């Protein structure tokens, strides 16, 4: 489905919400779990197999930008992830500009490894300070923050309140996370904004898991494998979740710049 999108109109980037390489993030599973499907978006290509199975993006342009999940950290190290994904810029957190309209900020939400990285999963830690400053410095019309553990989720793992950072106050327009194996859109109050979007999208391939306690602000939930297509210009940003089974849109919402709104944008669902 993603290849079909790219053939129709070249994608500026593929972003992940973590758990890229099940089950333990091992180097010997990377080729079969990632390269087999996405090597054409990765450059330069670091092969763990000898001889190399894949050569990477034929146009020598990297377009895959991951963030780490707990399974990428499965053996207590992120080394295979950092070796394999050039888009991660050999860092646990980074930003990437996607055209003139969107900048994405990807961070590591793995609380259990704070002591290893020293970067922290608190707003006043190294990552939080970097994110606050990077969002403030960005001139992109739309700023998206991605990480693995959702602050709010009706899914199997439920909330991860330690990741409830002041994203809106710092300048973000939406948060996209994973961890729970389902899709959910939540609209919650963040500071003065009463319609701030939190997306949970962990429906990329592993077994789907049922929802548990439905959280405040949950407006759409789905247990289907799929991916989200984001289209944007200077004035609007649209997110469509497509089910892989029949390649049709299951959820769609749009943010539109609105100086009179406390959020700085108005939003509406189109399905």
C-alpha cells in the first residue's frame, strides 16, 4: 500500500512510531523484518547479512525516519537500530523537515532505559529541553511530535502519563505514538487548546490487540492493520488512516490554520 502511494506521488518520508524490529531488536532479524519490505527507502544501506541482501534506495536518498520502541531496545541496547537506520542520524532523538510544510520531531520514550542514555523521559530532561528549543526554533507551518509510548490510549497498555509533556505549549500541532497494536484518535485539552490531537498508531504489522478502558477524548478507535498518510501545505494538514486490507480510508481529519482559535488551528473530521 505504501509503495502504491509512493508510485502515485513520491512520498517525502516514511515515519515510524517504534518497535521497528520485533522481538528483541536483534541485528540478525533486521533484514527480514525491515529490509525485506522497506530497503528501497533507506540510504546508505547497512547490511547485517554477508553477502548483502539489499542495496538500499536506488536514488540514494534516505526517506525512512524511525523512532525507537521498547522492542528495539529488547536486549538493553539500541546499537542495531542506530547502525541500521541512517534516518535516525545516529541519535536517540532528532528532527526531520518534510518539504516546506512539515517538520517532525522524533524522540525516545523508553523510560526503562533512562539510566543508559541519560537523556530522560521528563520534560525538563535532556530530550525535553532539546524538544522545547527545537519546536520554538522551527519555522515549519506544521510540527508533529512522534514517539512510542502514548500519553493517552484506550488500548492494551493504556496511558503512559510520564509522556504527558507540554507539547502544545512548546509549539506542536499533534502527537503521534504507537505501542498499542491498534489505531486511535483522541482529542484532548492541552493548555488553552481544547482540541489537541493525539494519535495512537501501532497497527503496522504485529498482532492486533483489543481496547480496554476507553479514555477521555477518544473519538475514533479501530482494530485493523494499516498506515496513515499525511498531506499538508502552509494552511492545512490532513491525516488519513488507510486499512491495508482494502486500502480504503477508515479515519480522516484535517487541521486548518485559524488565528482566532486558542489552538492556532481549527479541526474537523471528514468521515
